[in-house]
C-alpha cells in the first residue's frame, strides 16, 4: 500500500500482458494507458478458458485483445510469450522509443516476457507481488535484487524495470516457503479436528 503509482504517459503503443490473476491487476493500468491516447494491445493468458477473467472489459478498452490458454481451449494454445514473440516479429517498427510492455502474473511468466523484449530493447515494466509482511520496507520479506541492489517491492515498487530484475534469485526466495506452505495445508484445521 505504500508503494509507487504506475507512471502513465503517452508512449505510442503499450502492450499489457496479464497471466492468471495478473489479468485483474493489468485492467486499471491498461485503462490508464488507453486514456493517455496510446494504442493498446492486451494479451491475457490462463491455464484454460474457465480461468480467464475480465475478457469483455479488456476487449472494450483495447485496440486488440489476444488470448492464450495452456490447453488451447480459447485463443492460441500456448503462453502469452508465444503471442508476444509473434507480435513483435510482425511489428518490427515497435522499439524502445514508441513501445512499452507492462506485465503482471506469475514470476516465471514475467521473466520470460523480459527475455522476449530485452533483445529488442523494448522497455518492460513488471509489477511484483512477493510475500509482504509489514508493507513499510522494515521486515525485508519482499526484497528483490534490481540492478544488483536490494529493493523492497512494498515501498520501492511494486513496479520495476524487468530487464534489471534478478528473476532467478526472486524465484529461489519465493520457493523457499513452499515446504512450509505444503505442511500447513496438510495439517487439519482446528475447526475440522474431532473433539475429544
């Protein structure tokens, strides 16, 4: 809650990419970029068509809405990065001066988006949502390495230049809690325990 607002400006073409629940997060950003008179291309993806959200709302504000599903039940079978690669290859005029990519979703998806845009030097912003405890930067739970410096998503972010993030370290940090999370899920809940 104490982070920085999205910088909305006239760029030319903005490609907003949302994966899973990240689709909800890109909606207000996409709307804001459209209000700044940008050409808006939106790419959304999910495991299957039943998990897609805000499709009609995004279609209404986008110049073009492209969909990917892992199983091919809607749109392109594959990932949002497959669509992004194809889009950038077909539009070679998109570059660092007239295009911005904004992505929110699973960390691995954002890493792959960054890998697609970096060789083309297209500015790419991602919104990170690592574990946050106090949202003031004091606990350090949401730390991420950006440009070889430790930053905190809650106060320095949540948005960062994707090409400067050490995604590998971020993935390791996020997965360090997986065992404990799994153990907690396996324990019976207090309300479900039999009374003796």
